[in-house]
């Protein structure tokens, strides 16, 4: 029985996407923990960020991330 290169490619893609999704989830969680532990970032507190930017007369960068 001869194996199709297309079938092998589809199987590899399905397996790789599952592994990447799990790896991505772990990376996102680790990234959030690292940012929350760093005092130079303000995470999930827009009012505090706006106040600090106003007090220091510095611009404010707001990043809104949607992780499905």
C-alpha cells in the first residue's frame, strides 16, 4: 500500500497545530506571570497606568490582547 504525500502532510499539520496550541497557551501564561512580576509594567489596571503617565508627563501605551 502506497502512502500519499498529501495525507502525510495533513497528518503532520494536524499534529503540529495541536502541539503549537498547547505550547502557545503555556507561553501566554508564562508571559503574563513575568509581566505581572515586573514592576515596570502595569498589568490590568488602566486607571493606575493613566494616573502614572499623567503624573510623570509621559505617554501611555495600552496593549489590548484577545486570546481566543
